[in-house]
C-alpha cells in the first residue's frame, strides 16, 4: 500500500483545514486507517483512527470535538477535518494503514505510512 497525504498548509488560529490521504495498491477497505502527528522535538503522537468500514472511530483527547476522521473506500481516501485549530496543532501529519482493521491508536499497529504533510497554525 502506498499512501499520499495532502491538504496541509498555513492557517490562522480558529480556522479549518482538511487533510486527505489517498491509497494505491492493495485493497484499501481491508485496512484500519489512522492519523498521527509529530511536532519538532517531540515524538509522533496519535490523533485519530477509523476502522475498515468507517463505522468506528477514535480520537485523542486533545482533538476531540474539533477533529473528525472519515473515509471513502470507493475513493481509497481517508480524511481528517480539523476545525478550531490551535497553535499546538502545528506539526507534520502522517497517515497510516494497518492490517488491524479496527483502527488503532498504537503507532506499532500500522504497516504503511504516507510521507507527511505540514500543518502550521499561526496566531
């Protein structure tokens, strides 16, 4: 599975941004998908995950109520809608695909990663 993340950019505090991650290769709908992020000098951290069908999601406490993960299996794409952005959301965002189809919050459960897309929230 190859993953291509896009949609990052510079946004003002409180603004929205939508990230996309499009897959190619093996059957996308077999995989749980997740978004992680990494800020400078920090470890990669879990953001949101979604199971193979889109029927179950999970999010980190820091983004609950602001970020929404979704997927379109026909388009082989997972999305991360980010609203009410804060400066602390600034990071490189990575999408991952894992054979654990339920969508995990654990970094080690993901087998494939996209290249990352930079999100910068300015105040």
